[in-house]
C-alpha cells in the first residue's frame, strides 16, 4: 500500500481489513489516536474494505482499534509512522463467536446478532430437522428460553400450545402471532400446514420492545418463520426420506379383569353396608339386599363370580392394547434450488403420512413451496412465494367428549368383555349391555368408536405473497407487498346406527354432520427503508403502512334419521338443521422504526406502531404501541481489559408496549339471535338481543421492561441473559351488570396481570477435542405470574366443574384450588372426634381444617400450584467424528401441577362404574385387606358429599415435572470420494429416536396434558392423547 507525504512533517496511512477468508470487509469502524493521547479520530472502511488517515506526524507512534459487528476487536498499538511510502496496516478480523455473526429477523427487516438490543431467540433449520414431527412448533420444544411448548394433545395434525413468557390474559386469546416470510397469519390459525423441512430459521420476539413493530397483535410474543431460498451459482437437488414407527409410552396401568372384579365387589359391598352398618352385612345375599332396600348398584354381579373364584381362561381384555397401536410414519421431501447473480429460486414438495397411535387415527399432508426472487434491474427487485397444502386428518375430539373419544372410553370399559363377537364382528353397545343385565355398561366399545365413527377433516390452504421493491436513491428503498392466506375446511362426521353414546344404547338412527369453513386473509403492505453509514455512524430508518382484512364463513348442516349405514354422509338423512355464520375484520396500521449505531458500540432503537381495528368499540378503535431500546458493546471500549476468555460484552435495556386483539370480531357490538315470542295466542318470529354493546371496548395492553447482557467467551461460546417484567392491563373480563339491563354480564376492559422472570441461553461453535468435535447449547427460564387486579370489588374468580381453579388478586392465574386431604377415616370414632363434612363415612378422605373453625366447609380450601411451570429448560450436545454425528437433546419443566380429573372421576368408582388404575387398586383403603391404604375405599352405592367435594383436593392435584429425552440422532455422512463416484455432492444417513423416555412422577399419559383452551381452567387433564415415542431411519441425498 502506498504512503503519500502531505508535508515535511506529516504522512498518510492506508490499509485494508479482511475477514478470515481474506474477503474485504466494508463498514468496519477504525479508531486511531497518537499513543498516549486521548484525541481519537475515527473512520469506516469503504466498500472495498479500505481505510485512510491523513496528517499523521512522521516519527510518532499511533494506536489503532478495529471493530465490526460480530467480530472480535482487533488492536494494533504503537505503529510507527515514517516518511517513506510504505505506511500500511493490513488487518484480518476473526468472528467473535459464531452466534454473534448470525443475522436475525426482527420484523420488517434483519439485523446482526451483535447489534440486537431486544430479547430475541433464534432456532435454525439444522436444530429443527433433528426432531421428526408434523409441526415445526413441536421442534421448538426446549430450544428457546421462555418459550413453552405444550403437547396438550399429541394427536397427529393438532397444534401444540405455545406460551411465551407466561400467560398475560384471562379471556382473550393467548397464542403468539406467527409471521411466515413477512405474512402475519390469523390468530388461532393452524400452522400444521407448514412443512418444517422448508424452514430456514425461526426467530422469536419475546419482549414487547422487539415485538412492538407488530403492535396490537404482539402481546403474546411473535414468531417469525423464514423459509428457505436458493443461492447464487449453487444448483442443488435434495431428496430427504425417512420412515419409522411410533409407540405410546406405557405410563398408565389398569386393574385386570380379576382385580376389577374384586374392586367392583368391594365397591358394591361397602356401598350397601355403609348406608346402614347396623342392619346390613357384606355377606347378605342378593335377595336379602333387595329386601333391605339395596339399590341396583349395591347388588353383587353374578357374572363376576368366576373372576372372584380365580377361574383361568376368562376374558381379560386390555382395552389399551385394543385401542392403541404401533403406528407408522413416513415423509418424502424433494427440493430443487439454485440461482444466479440476479435470480434465485426454491421449489419443494412434501408428502407426510403419520398414523396415529390410536387405531384409525392419522394425518396425511401434501404440501409444496415455490419461491422466486429476481433482480429486474439495478433499481428494481421482485419476488413471489406460494405455499399450497392439503391436510387430510382422521381425528376425534380428544377432550371430555366421551361420546366418541376412544381414549376416554378405555377408562369406562370393563375388561370382562371382548371388543368382538364370536364371529369376529365388533360388539356394539346393545350387545355389551345385554351381557350386563344388572347394571349396564356406561361406555361404548372403544374399538368400535375408533373404527366405525367417521370424523374426518380436510384442510386446504394456500398462502403466499409477492413483492416489488425500487431503489429510489443510494440507501433508500421502497417496497410494496401483497399477500393472501386462503383456507378451506371440510369436517365430515358420521355416527352409524350401531354406535350409541355415553350412557346411551344403540341401535338408533344414524346421523351425520357436515361443517364447511372458508377464510380469506388479505394483506397489502408498503414500507420505505433508508440505510446510511458515515464516519462512525450507522442509521437505519423504516416507515410503513399496512392494510389487512379477513373474511370468513361457517356452515354447519346436521342430518338425522339416516336409515342405511352404507350412506355415510348427510345425503341419506331424513331431517336437517343448518346454522350459518359470517364475519369480517379489518386492521389498518402505520409503523416506523429508527436504529442508530455509533462506533458500533452505542446502539439505540425506537419503534412506534399505530393500529386501527374494526373489532373494538367506536371510541377505542385506534391505539399506539411505542418502544425504545438501547445497547452498549462494552468490550469495544478502550478501557475494557483485553482477554482471551471474555471476548465480547454487551449490555441491553428495552421498554415497550404491545397489544392483544384476540377477541371476537363483534365483541363490542350488540348482537341478536332469531327468537320466537308469543303475542296473545299467536307464535311470532323475531329477534332477541344476546349481548350488550360496549363502545369503549379496546385491546389489552402489555407494558414491559427488559434488562439483558450478552457475553462471548473464548471466541466459541455466547451467553445471553435477560430479566423481564411485564404488566398487562385492561384485561377483557365478563363483568356482572344490573338485571334491569336485560343481560347478566358485559365484557369490559378491567384487570391487570404481571409476568416476570429470568432467562439465560448458551450457544457456541464446535470445539475440537482431539479428532472429536463438540458443541453445546442450553437454556433456562423462570416465570412468575401474578394477578394484580380484577374488576372493581372483585377479589377472585373460581372456575371448573368442581370449583377447583382459583384466580385471585395476589396469586397466579388458574391456581389449583381445593381441600387438603391428610388421610383416610378408618373408624367412626375418628370421624366423630375431628371436623368433617356432612355425610362422611369410614373409608372417606380426612380433610384438614385449614382455618381452625371446627368445621369443614368451602373456607377450608387452599391453593396447590399451577399448570404454568416455575421454570423450564432444555439442552443439547452435538458430537462429530470424521463422518459420524451424534446429537442428544433434552427438555423439561419444573414446578408444574395438573388436576388429574381422570383419576378423580373414574378411580373413585362412585361416578362411573369404571375400571380403576393399578395405582388406585394397589393403594385403596380396605379395613382387612389393605388397612394402610391411603386412597379412599371404593363405594359405589353411597357416593358421599365428602367423596364428591374431595375430587378437588391434593389427592388429585398431581406433580407434573418432567425431564424428557426429546431427541437422539446418530448420522453418517459418506466420504466425498464415495459420493463423487456416483455424482452426488452429499449423502447422509441417520437413525433417530424421539421422546425416547420421560422421567416424571405424573401417572398419566402426558405431563403436558391439559384438556381445555380456557385460561381460567388451564391444567385440567382428562383422557389426553399421549405423546408418542418414535424410531426413525432416513437418508438425505444432495445432487
């Protein structure tokens, strides 16, 4: 490099900065001062990576500091300036840590990880691809701090619950906003149609400051999905195929037929005796029991006598083995990508076939992606992305709908009966009931439910967008984008005549229901972006306008009286009813953001978004959502000590607001329904109001602060730690109103909830351990949820069928609420000498008198924890040796409680004639056979108030902490010399095990289980679909 002497005593230095590959680096900040002087001058490298300083004193020494986002600081001290023409300094910069060099998506743009000042987690495609599932959300489990993925129902095609930094609402939606390639999907919209193999990265905006750019839809967090695209001069064809099997985890064991016979007999005997112990005996025969007023439930079952006698060879059906199966799963994915200096393209197709682990249950998905970006000229760019898909799902309502849920039916089907008749045909309810003349059977044949009821969903979806951008000036770009998300659903339900319903016998006329949904979501978006760097300054400014509109319609037609079971649709019905609904909502938004960096170490960002929504009251349709963030890269200061250990340090702080608009499209309006009325002797048709209007109804607003620090260690590891505190106010609550209004309640903006917690993430590059390379990543997050206010004068909300969920001021949302059971009453004297509930019998639960008032009533209930875990965590290790790769990932939650309503209802044998779990059977109290039992004595004939009320108690509030081996994968990459011979660029084969084991005290199928979307009863478990463990083998071939 040349030296130009300006005068007798001064000179110029001219240098160049390159990266580890020798490529020039524009935009590097270069600071210079004479050694010992505090007078600092600064400049930046140009587009060729070159920098210059003039007027340097010949013979003096100068210190230089080079800094760039994502790169380790480079220092050169005491450089001597001479009067020759060779004053030059070539600098080669190395990446500080791999993570800091990454680019993250921030909403309407991208940003280097080193410049990020908010709380953003990123998960890349390589991490996602190690878990084989139908939904990318399942792949996120354990991968990001503060992001909880609940596989509440693991039925194929069902979306898991996603909770980011706790729940901040009571009645509005709690789902995060999902944005795919810039297109915001509708809240509650299924994301199961997105092929995980098309995803390049997932960026999660966790704090309102980062998410404020999405305004009124960002209070629950924002998930930005970026799909893959082609790369210049890299034509590639990739084929990825995998197949395997899925199994349920055996965590629930039930009493077999012999044990069930003993259990039912005990329950009937004690039910009979407990009503009048002085005049009744378990030895009373059937005639005596009838004579003494014994009810049907108190009579012994004659057909159980062979089981009580332990006769061999009797029917002993394990209904779990009949309903569950080893299910097959396979996926075929073909992707073609490439490009040139002006155009890149990505085209892919995928077929997924995932059987459910319940017979006749499963998902087939056909999906495609077409993505094209091209440079039309030096100023014009354009692109288009189209994503069609078709999901065909055989499913069932896996909740508390016992009428057609085979999993729920397992709990109430006797092992004494076979699912099939002697001729191999399926037994129907009429036949089963004929086998139980004394009491009947409460449930349907679970196998018949799963195989003969048709419950099919066809989900068609096409979403995509196109954009055109124009470079107005250097650094100034105008972009317009239009997009649409078109969804069509067809639900087809058929109940044949030989399938009854819960507690209802067949035969009966067959029935069918056909439901059609159509939703169209339009988006038009315009943004103006300005980016400029000069001297030590960098500025990025964004301004935009968006218009989004969604229309939808639903038609439900119910047909009854179908005479022929061969006609499995409403076409064969003799009577029909129909319901039709339509809706529309519109949102208009203005947004702006400015990001400023000085010397690449002082960072400042400010955002404002103004949203107008048709959903809210006439007086509250518009809202403003501001945020401000600041960052200081401390390690680039001259005073910061140089170290090979601590190579990067950044402090961050954010403050911002976002909203939650997830309510009905017309919640602020007065709605009416068709209704008949009587005038004189005439029946007239008219309309009646169903809701009261609220012109002041507005969105819930979340205000949050976030303090964070980013650390780089040994140029390999990156640690990110955050503390957050967020308050959501103006909660949407149903508040009682005066009877004179004609309504019982009105939805209003009242209440306040706080979430706070700490998060830490650790990631890094590979480290060489001899011939083995190793990398590690992990995260840990805590969350504390507190209700700060409800409606004026309201201190608590009690919810649930057993009044067992409490939301109170000062406590968390949906705290499990009930009695504290301390044991089982074994004698009448024990009952008489302690406070107890009216009607308490020996064998019932002993309840603690919490308030010490000498009686047991509702004032003795207390809280026992929540479904919302106290902390969550995940960690993974990746090893490679030559062509071999091994990855292991764990995920867990701690401090979670679940109300196991399955045990509370079914194991007690007082409500449902049901078969007990092996746990209940082994630990039930019996004065002779099991005097140390701590679970209530079976009692079928006399269901005491104690037994009913103590369903809501610590006996059924179960600890649901778990540690799950989420994924383990062993892969082999064939040597390049081998693949070259067959004209392939890469071949990779692998075997994977997902959900191989779960360490937990929870006795149900799934410690993530919750059977309700209602926030106020979150944590109720009832017959939930199990998470499957799977064993997969696959290969990836690239040409």
